[in-house]
C-alpha cells in the first residue's frame, strides 16, 4: 500500500490544501501549531475511522463542513483509489479510472479497506491504528507503563487472542443448536412410530369398504331402471297438463281483454257527453270573453305609457338634485375665493421673517457640522489616550521580558558541557553498578577464604584480613561512588533542563525586540494623532452653545417659510376656483332648460290614471266568463272526434266478447281430458325413486371417497415409515456433528494462550533486532514478555520498562510497535508523531539514521518540530503557518 495524496478542505486550520507523498520515508516538519499532526489525523479519520475530537471540532472556523480525500495505491491490484469523508454524511471510495463510486457508506467502505489494506475482515481499524500504525502524540510509551491487566486487555484485542475464546463461546450456541436438532429428530421418530402402528387396522377397514361398495353399485343400477319408466309416463302427463293450462290461460287472457274493452267503452261515452255540454257553455259566454280580451290589450298599452311617465318623473328628480348640488358647490367656491384673497395679504407680511429664518438655518447647519467634527474628534481622542496607556504598559512589560530572556539565555551556553557530563555520569554509573554486581556474585562463590579462581589464599590480603572482609569493604566504596554519581546525575539533569529552557527563552529575544519596536512605532503614530484631535476638539463647548442659541432663535420665529409655502399653495388655486365657478353657472343654465322640457313631456300623461281605472273595471266584470271560455274551449272543439271514438270502442267490445266465449269452451274440453290425481300419484312415485337413488349415490360416493382416503393414508404411512429410516440416519449424523463441534470448542479454548505466546515470540525477536539497530548496540537484548511488558537485558541483568530512561523507553516502544505492525498486516505503513521525545542528541541522531535504513516498509511518516531527521529520510515536507490558509 502507498498513500500518494492527501487533500484537505476546511479541515482544522486548512482552507484548501493538497499534499503529495512518495514511497519510502518522509519527514513532516514545522513549528508547533503549523498543522503537521492535522495531516495524520485526516488519514486516521478517513482510512482507519479514528478521531480524537467531535466532528464539529475539525471544521475550519467559519465553514459549514470539512472534508478529507486520501488517495492510495492498493497492494492487491496496484490501482489507485480515493477515499472521501466529510463531517456530514459523506463517506465513499472513488475509482479514478472508472470515474465512479465503488463503495458507499461506512459498512461498504470498511469492507473495501479490510480487503485492500491486506488485513483480516473484522479487524478493529481504530485499535490497529492507535497501538501499531499511528500512535497518537504523547501516548507512544503509555500502554507499556500500564498494568499487566490493562496491557493484556489492549494487546489481546489487537492480536485477536480474545477472538479464539469468543469463537469457543460462540460454538456453544452451535452445540446447543445441534442438541435441539437431535431432540427434534427424536420427537419426529417417536411421532412416526405412533402413526405407522395404524397400518394393519386401516388395511382391514379398506377391505370391508370395498365389499360394501360392490353391493351399493348393484342396488343403484336397479333404482335407475325404475326411475326411467316413471319418467316416461310423467312426460305424457306433463304434456296433457301443459295443453290444459295453455287453453285456460288463453281463456283468462280474452276475459281480461273483454273487461278492458268495457272500461274503454264507458270512458269514450263519458267524454262524448262532456264535449256536447262544453259546446253549449262556449256559445253562452263568447261575447263577454271577447270583451275581456280587448280590456287586457288596452291595459297592456296603458301600462307601457305609465312606465314611460315614471321614467320622465325619475329624470326630473335627477335634474332637480343636480341643480341643488351645483348651487351648493358655487357657494363653497365663492367662500374659497375669499380665503385665497386673505392668504395673499398674509404672504406679504411674512416675507421679512422668512428671510431671517433662511439666514439662521444656514448658520445653524454650518455650526452643526463643526459640532459633529469636534465631537467625533473628542471621542477618538479618548480612544487614542486609552490605547497610549495600554502601549505604555505593554512597552514596560516587553522591556522586562527582554531583560529576563537575555539573562536566561546566558545560561544556555553551558548546555553542551552539561549534556556531555550527563552522558559521562551514565557510563560511570553503568560501569560501577556492573562492578558491584560482579563482586556480589564473586562473594557468593568464596569458600573457606580461598579464591574461587585459583583455589588458594589471596595474596592481596593484609595480615589478619579475610577475603570476605576484603570484598565487603569493596562493596562500601562502590555503593558510596554510586550514591555520589546518582546525586550528581540528579543535579546535572536539573541543570540540563534549566539550560534547555534558557535556550528556548533565548530564541524568543528577537521576537520580543520586534514587538518592542512595533509598540514604540505605534506610540509615536498615536501621539501625532492625539495632537491633531486636540486641535479639532478645542472649540467644542463654544460651538455647542452657538448651536443652542441658533435653535432658540429659530423656534421663536415660528417657521414662517413653512407658513408661506402653505399659503402659496392656497393662492395658486385662485384661477382654478374661478374656472370652476364659471363652469357651475353654465351647468345651472343647462339643467334649468332640461327641467322645463321634462315638465312639458309629463303634461301628455295627465289622463293616464283615469283610463287605467276604466280598463280594470271591464276586466274584472268579464273575468268569470273568460275563465269558463278557457276551461271549455278545448273540449268543445273535440265534440265530433269524441263521438267517433265512442262508436269504435262499442264495435271492439262486441268482437272481444265473442272470442272470449270460444276460448272458455276450448279450455273446459281440455280440462275434462286431463287426470290430475293420476298425475300427482305418478310424480310422487318418481320423486321417491329419485330420493332413494340419490341416497344410494351419496352412500356409494362416500364409500369410494373413504376408500381413496384410506388408500392415501396407508400410502402416506408407508412413506412415513421410509422417512423414519432417514431420520435414524440424520440422528446419527447430528451426533457426529455434536462430537466434532465439541472437539473444535476445546481446541479453540486451548489455542488462545498458545497463539498469544507465538505472536509474542515472533514480535519479541523482530523487536529485539530493531531495538539493537536503533541503539547501535548489539550487546543489549530487548524482550517482549508473555504479559506484554518490555524488558531490557544488559550484561546479564534485566531491567523492566519502568526503570528505563525516557529515550530508552521511546526506542523500545518504537521497536515493539514496528514489529507488531509487520506481524499483524500487509499495510507496511507507519506514522511517528514526535518519536524523539525524551531522547538525548546522540540517540535522536541514531533513531533518525535507523528509521531511514528501515527497508521492509512501503512508507514511514515522521512528524517533528526540529531538524533531527534532515538528511536521513527520503522525502521532506515542511509545513509553514501561511500554508494553513
């Protein structure tokens, strides 16, 4: 696998940045806060689902959403893929060659990464990254300083040792399932045995049913023959009954027609009589009816004239109303002319005051502008004075910091001497401690005062001195030397730390001096501004008094300009008002002329009401005769037609009566030939035979169905017996599966510690080789123990991880983590965030050289804020603060 590009958009301090990486080792350097770790965090979040913050915390300030794209070359098919993730819901894998998404959402992306990272499905990507691939800054050694229980919990999960135990526990479900299946098979076998016990009884019952069915078949044939004879006799009787019924129906039909003809005859006779009487009434009332119609015509004409008269009356009312309105308007306009003449007179008296108001307003505007400028200058003056006070405090503080920094920087010159002395003390301590341990072992070997090497008395002993006493005296001297060296080592370490702090403080002096110069320049600039602002604001009080005075004088005038404007608007209306008065007088003349013409037209209708009353009187007197005429007019006109209809109805009634008598005679003759009692007897016999035949058929069909059902049941039971033999075979198979599953469970349970020890052995061997390369010391030996602790052996003595120096701990942790990564995956990529922490200069250089020489990793990324790795690694990426934006 090879990460080729990382693209960040609104990610932490990066607005829109892109970084390309080659194979081999790469150093990412820059000042603290430059954004080095952000690049690794983007890779961890996108590829390994690892994020130490809330998603909202990685979004650049002011942006709505942050995103990261990581492009890598797969070790599976050597093709490039891009993984995209944002702080919203976006998470997918993009294939640049296909130009399409090939995995979407977290579940699909994780499966894709398991495959192309070369790790087993189900691997916890976050755990793998945190403890092997990219240990977060400041936690590189923390897990090895934890308790054995905490180490076991972490590395059991990383090495998947716990999965063997979980798999064993999960197989317990399989065992329970197989046992349930065996129990279910036993139940089915027992049920089948109970069912197959019925076969013999069912076969005997089937034989009896076959005999019964044969008897029923003979009886059924006999009943069918009898039923056929009865059916033929019934057919003849049914035909005679049908003929009698048809003739009776024909007779009944002609009787009904005769009754209807009688009704039609009676109705025609009544209508003929009514037409004769209506003709008599028409002759009596015809004169009055004609008068009534003439009166109605006259009234219609008079109503038209009354409508015309009403229209003229309405028009006269409108004319009179318009005259009233025009006269009122003329009166109002005359009053407006009087007001306009008064306004003209008042305008002349206000012109002098208006000129004074104009002068005062111009003077007030100028003074208000001066007041605004003076107040603005006064406000800015206060801000400048406050800022000058702050700059004075800042100048004093910066001067004090510079003095303090220069004083501390003087102590940094001794750093190299102190570091050399510290290294020398470590070597002396190691040599003295080794001599003490050697003498202690030698003392244990001493017997009877003889040298264990020469088996003789030691010649270096003084008179009366034993070899044991001589060696014990040497112990005291060595322990005294060790104590003195440790005391000096502690003091030297304190001095080194102080010198390093002084070195950092000394580096701040140029920055502080620049800040002091900036404060001085800003102070000079603000002093100039202060002088200008004091000049602009010195007349503030007098200008404010002038503004108050001018405002008072304007208030006393009462705004004559506004009054003149109002009066001039009224005066300008005089011409329009006089035009409206002339127009009103012309309207009055026209309306008076229209009024006279309308009154003359109304004179033509003065007798209209009398004529209407006379027409109404004639109409009312002849209304009853007119109603009788209308009621009988239609009937009188149909007299001849109604008389002809009566004659036709009488002829039809006579013909239908003769046909009805003939039909009754034929029906009586057919009924005499038909024997109803015989017909009913034969039909009852036929129905009885049909019933017995149906019962026999039902019994026969039921017997046949029962025979079929029993044959099928017997066949099914034989099938159950055959299936039962298969269930016996299945039970034996499941028992073998249960035995095999239990064996696998036991094997997995016992394999967990063996797998852990095997991993520890291989990792320990690889880590030891890496540690020796980093230390540059082939005499030391690093061991990763069964409880996942780290132990260092030097000159035959073991030292636990907690007793190692900070640099030794970092190197040992680095060696174990690299070895773990090689054992656990095919990723061959690692990230080191500040790996030289707590290392002296020599060990930093040694670590940088060894990381540069590591050849079995595709990519190694090292983050550092110093130049330790310059020249040792294949690639270098320097992050500067301006690239953040």
